[in-house]
């Protein structure tokens, strides 16, 4: 899944799959009654994203070097939680 802005990023195959995963987990996230419950749903989404591709999961482009790098779990949790809002 590419992290960033713009049409090219949002139309990327991995990002569309990510949106499908979010939609499939939306009811579980909304019905979770605790922060821990929501966190478990977020972790499940992160695992599913990492399993769907080459294992990188969430990648972002460094604007200085132009190189892509993998995001850690903390950054991935932020991305996923924002997607549920």
C-alpha cells in the first residue's frame, strides 16, 4: 500500500485493496466498545495488508531521495485508524 496523496497513489492496486479491507472491517471497528477492541481491528488490518503483497505492507516515498521505505507498525496504525474515520 502506497502512503501519500494524489490520484496515482489512490488508484494504485494495493491502495484499492486496502480500501476493500477497511470496508470489510468497518462494522467490526464501529462496534468495538473499547480502545483495545479498536486496536485489535487495526492490527488485523495491518496484518492483512502485509500479507496481500510482497511483505512490505505500507510504503512511503522519501521526498528528498526519491526512495521508497517501509513504515513501522506505529506509523501503519496511524494510517489505518485515519482510514476508519
